[in-house]
C-alpha cells in the first residue's frame, strides 16, 4: 500500500473543518446556553427569596417576598371569608374527599410579576406565562404540601381568591390529584399522561366555579367578554371545555363562570347529583350523567344568560347616567 502524505493532510484538514462546523452552536443554542447561565447566576433557594412568613390559621400559611402586617391581616381575613362562603355553598366543611391529606395550603407571594418570572420556575418547576398557579401535589400522601404561587400586581395579590377556591374545590369536591381529574393539560410540573381522557372534562366546573365564588354575581370582565363575544356556546358545549382543545380564556373562565353559576343557582339538584360522582372519583359516571342531560339544559341556560346580560346592561346604563350627573 502506497503512503500519500498530501492525501493524508487533506483528509485530516477536512475532518477538522467538519468537526468545527458540527460543534459550532446555532443562535438558538447560544440563547439557550445564555438563559441557563443567567438562571444559574440568579438561582436562590425559595427560603432566601420568600423570607416573610405569616400564619393565618391551622390550614393556611403565607410565605412572601414582601408583605406588610396590614396586608397580611387583610389577606387572611379575605381568604377566611372565601372559605366561609365555600362551605356555606357546599356544606362539606368537615367532610373532605377520601384519601386527601391537604389540610394546609401554603400561599407563596413574589414581590412583582418580574420576580415571579425570575424565580417561580426555579422554585416550583412551573411556567410563568400566567397569573399564578395552584399545585395540588399528591394529596393522598400524608406529607404532601399544597402550594399556591402568585405575585403582587401593584398592591393586589393576583388571582388570590380564584386559586384559593381551587384548593378548597380539590379538597372537598374533586377526588384525587390534578392528573386524576378530567382535562387535557400535560404541562409541568404534573406532566399528566397522554392521551387525554375523552370528553366531557371537569375544566368548566373547576375554573368556572373558582371564578364564581371569587367574583360573585358581579363580574364585569365576564359580562363584557360574553356581550362582545362572537361565540354563543350552549351549556352542553361548555361541558366539553378543556385547557388545550376547546380552551381559551373566554371559554374556560367566562363561559365557565356563567355555566357554573347557572348550575348552582338554577339546577342545584343536578349539581348535587354530579358532585356525588366527582367527590368519589367516579368520573365515568360523571361523564355519563352529563351526556344523559344531552341538550335538555341548553334552552333554559340560554334564556337565563340572556336575562343576566339584560340586567347587566341596564345596570351599566344606570351607572353611566349617575356618573354624568
């Protein structure tokens, strides 16, 4: 075999160029690396960021980046009122669902939206393109800690009532953890398994009911959204709401608000029948029950909603007249 120095040189040079080309980072890879470096530089344990602790009750504790004594007292009082309203509505105060050890909620409050975006992913493995998040964890484990993560928006603790209702709903109305319920979310930190369950899901109830008990009968954002909406969902369609498919803010929260309010105010017997299945985790029978209703509630719901919107429009007109005087 004849040795050719020139060929060897060319081969080695080509290999070196190939390796250099292959190992050169793309712009997106460089940005990912930069983000990871920034993240590692900004990493601080949650205890070093949320340094203020305040105990509201045996079932509620606050951990915050900033919180005055007045704010702490007001927050505890407001959540206590929401808890009272929840138990007046459902009469389940001393009767949580079976195998639920979430006897205490910890509320984690960052000082600002920027601080939430900076730290919450590190501390709780959640996305921060939202207004806060409730993490139920694994409530069947005795050492589980339910967490609500939020932030100050000006002087307001964002979505505080809504997420607290989620905690109460999960403890007293819906059996099991978040992944056991019916929805199509597969995001961290739960990473619920695919594929999603068949419709109907429970999203209309969990999100709509949290909006209803948080806002009550006065929810201008929901009324305004439905008034301007190009959608006209029937109640049977709202039952098929979920997070990814059949989702969106308007459908999940605002149509869910009206659907839940209608069921609690106008169809209480059917709601209680439904809750029997949700509280025991009998989700197939929950689904069968909703399907058995078919479209029988669609016309009554539409008529009730029309009346609510009419009354709201009249209220706005009166307020405008009074303001102009």
